[in-house]
C-alpha cells in the first residue's frame, strides 16, 4: 500500500481494490460476485462467529474461538458433514468462502476456496498429518485429522488464514481445535441400489451385452460410481498371491487344524484362505467382465472381543455381536462391485463355524 501512497485499508478506493485483486491473482480463482456475506441466512445468525446447526453432532463448546467475527464467520450444516467460513478481504473489498465437506461413506474430504477445489482420499490419507490448500497463497486452509475408529469420529484441527505477505497474516483463526466430528452411519445393506450394468453401458452408447469391458471402460464405471478409491491396486490374484495359489482342488487353502465346514469351490472363479485362527476367511473373486478385475473380501470373527469384521477391498465395517441376529442372512455390499452374505451360527464362545455365500 505504501507504493500506492495509501495510508490504511479504509482509504483504499474501489479502483485500487480492483487493481490489488488482480495483482494478487485472485481474479482467476474467485467468483465475480461474493458467494457469501455476513448478513445472509448462513452466517447472519452467528454467535461469537459461529452458526452451528449441528448441535447434537458437534457441540458449539467444542469449536474453536473466533477472535474477530467482523472478519470471519463460520457455519456448520445441519447434516454435520460441512464446515463453511466466510471472510471479508478488506483490501480488495470482497468476501471469500471456504468450505470443508466430508463424504463419510465415500471416504473423501473436499476443500473449496471459492472456485478452487481439492479432494482428499481418506483411504490413502496419513492420519495425523497436515493437509494444506491455498488460493494463490492469499487464502490458506490447513487441516489435520485423526480417526477414532471405534467411536466413529474424526478429531479435526482446522486453521484458516488470509495473508497478503508471505510472513504476515491479517486473519489467522484456529476454527476447529481437537473438535470431534461424528461420522454418519453408512448403509451397507442396500445391495446394488438400483444400478444396472446394461443400463450404464447403454447410457455410454455401448452394447449392453459388452463382455468384457475395456480397461478404460472399467475405470470410467468405477469413477462414475465413486468407488475407484475403494479398490485395491493391484487387485488380488488367485494365481500369484501365495495364500491363494496354494489352494487345493476344492478352492480352499486352510491352515486351520480343525477347519469349519467349507463349501467346495471347484470350478468357480473364486479361491479362499482359512487362516490358523480358524474363525476367519479371505477370498479372491475374479470379475471377468471387468477386464480381469478381481475383488478381495474377508470375514473375521473375534470371539473374545465379540465382534465381526467384514472387509471388501479397502473398506472394513465392524459389527458388534451383542446386537447381531444369529442364524440370519447378513447382506454387505460396496456399491456395484460385490455383494456377499455371511450366514452365522453361534455354537460355542470359542468357535464360530461359518458359511460364505457369493
């Protein structure tokens, strides 16, 4: 400002604000009109800088202290999966909005600063590390997450800054400080959720009977249904992975001295492994129509801890057996990729015989 003979921010004219706006390179990444302001329904009702509509999931008392509500106000949506902050950039006379949105069932976190977006795959995220994102170095977003698996909560630290110089920030707020965010419960029992591969192929202008799909088509299918990040890479292999290649003619490789009743898998596109703990199974299933894609699923009982772990590719879901209905068919699915049922019969506290059905 000294180069322009400007005494203070309040003295900046509209022309000077527009010039600074472009000099900072903000015009490429911000909308032409403000996407937020302190008088709208989202930020207007703020108390001490916060408008929290998720009182049951994120108590206001656990939020960070906003020191200057005249410059920044924040909002938590009633869905409890989105934290938004609106800031007034006084030198350029504009408001800018940051949005942090969690997709708990797709294991993704999206950060947005006006037009600019960044998506983090939480399946590959290093818990406890800092994730940073900025708009041309001026508006800065920094998140640190911990995963409390048993409690189904994330512990979040979120810092928002506005800096017109490299070492000096006019706004610096720790918006979230050790704040627990409750993850929504995902329904893994809805099967294919109305999906039809033939319909998808037709919508792509392809033959509905196409078999197999090309590598590109498979990739597009997984992207369209937002499950690409949930798949292992490389996928399991029935011929090269030692636990599967050692299987006998019945399709099983069992290291259990007293194995449960195992279904004969001869001639089927699946190979399974029963480890020495006996109360577990891991299987590799070839999905030939998807360009040789294989899917790995596993089922692990912990009789001492009284829970059941079900894993499909990268996704693990825990079920405590104190409220599990024994003798019932349990359906578990990861979107359009695989559906499997575990039929559980309770005989004795030290042993769970099981029957996997594919």
